[in-house]
C-alpha cells in the first residue's frame, strides 16, 4: 500500500514537472515570437523608405495589402459569410484606421528620418491607453502613466525640434508620424470589438480586404494610378517582403505571442523598435544620429519604462494608504 502511494506521488510530481516544463516552453516561444516580430517591423521603416523612390505611399500599401491577402488566402482559403451589417461597418472602420496608419507612416518617411518615425510610433501604447480610458472607462491617467507619457512626449518634441533644424527635412514628417500613432491606437481599440468566431487568418485578411477598399477610394480622391511608373527587381522583392513577411507572417506571430505571454508583455517589445530601427538606419541608410536625437530617444525610452514599470511593495503600500485616507 505504501509503495503504491509513493509511486502515485512520484507520478504526480513527474506530471507537474512536465506541465511546468511545457508551460515554460510556451512562455519562451511567446517571447521569441515577439522579438522576431519587432525585428521584422523595425526593418519595414527602412524597406518602405527605399521603396518610396519608385512608388507613392498609397501604391506601396496597395501592393503590400494585395500580396498579403493573396498569401493568406493561399494559406487558408476558407472565407466566412458576413455576420451582420454592424459587424461589416466595424471591419470597415478597422481597415480604414490601419490603412491610414500605413499611409501616414509612409508619407512621414518621405519627409523625415526613418529612425524618427520609429521613435514617435513607439508612443502608440500611450495613445491606446488614453483612448481606452476614454471609450472603455479604464483607468489610465494615474501618476505613473502620466509622468511616463509627459516624459516620452518631451522626447518626441526634442526630436521634432531637432529635425526642423536639419537641412532638407521638414518637421511635418514627425507630425504625420504622430498621426500614424493615433490611427494605430484607434485600430487597436476597435479590434477589441471584433467577433471571436473568426480565425486569426480570417480576421487579418478581412481587415486587409477592407483596407484595400479604402485605398481604392484614396486612389479616386487623389487621382493617382495604382500602377507605379517603373520598378526594378529589388523593389519587387521589397514589396513581397512587406506583404508576406511584415504583414502576413509578422501579424500571425504577434498574435500567437499575445496568446502565450499576454498583451501587456508582448506590447513591451514595441519599445525595442526605435532602438533597432535607429541602429539599422545608421548602418544601412547612413542617417545622421545627433546628440539631440540620442537625448530624445533617452527621454522616450525612459518615459515608456516609467509607464510600464511595476510598482514595488513599498510604493503599493503607500498608494493603498493614500486611497484609504
């Protein structure tokens, strides 16, 4: 009897050890997927800037979406019927927000450095938090978040002022990057309202399809042709890279990371994007990195860290005491 109990206890311990190992493996994979995704997204600022020699911002996005939709359809050819008119209007709004994010971002890259755009876009979590507090009544403007947001946007201001002093660069590009951040924040907020019956691929493809519809309207409004005047082989490779790797696979990896480690830990990897992009821009594009740029970068990263930093037990105790009073 005693031997049977000991054997049972050993089996339970072995099972717990294996489950723990499996859990840790999933956590590690989640962090790895998030790191791979931000590395890919860091490169898109540079790839898009190189493509702007051949295409307009809208043309780049049109072909990026077209390649992404085609690839996702080959990957998962099953389409779902529209659930309701309200649901389709929601997807139209999501597609419009994401499309405008990319248009603003690509337009900003025509006017300012890719490293600047990536730094300003890194403030997306702040805008998302502010909009969440507005639409969902979630608490966001506590002292820690407010201090972090003010510090980060002081860094953005330093970069914009510094950029305006550089020859041939307009601070309007940095303002367009801020507009891109706002559009992505709206996209993130609206995505929370989507129907859970869609698979990850169906959801991503549906957003891209409505994005293509919005781009069609933009082509008509601006009088632009969707076909660029001339492209070469490197440009075509860049388009396929943006469509397949940066749009399709990266979004799938990102969402798998969220499932493994949660949205909070996954979003923290966004803060690596400006650092990686600045390094890549200096090496590949020979972009100037001034002391003011470094100072602005330090302010932005400090603000983001301050906002995401967990409270210590002492700070939490003081906060509870104040709230009790």
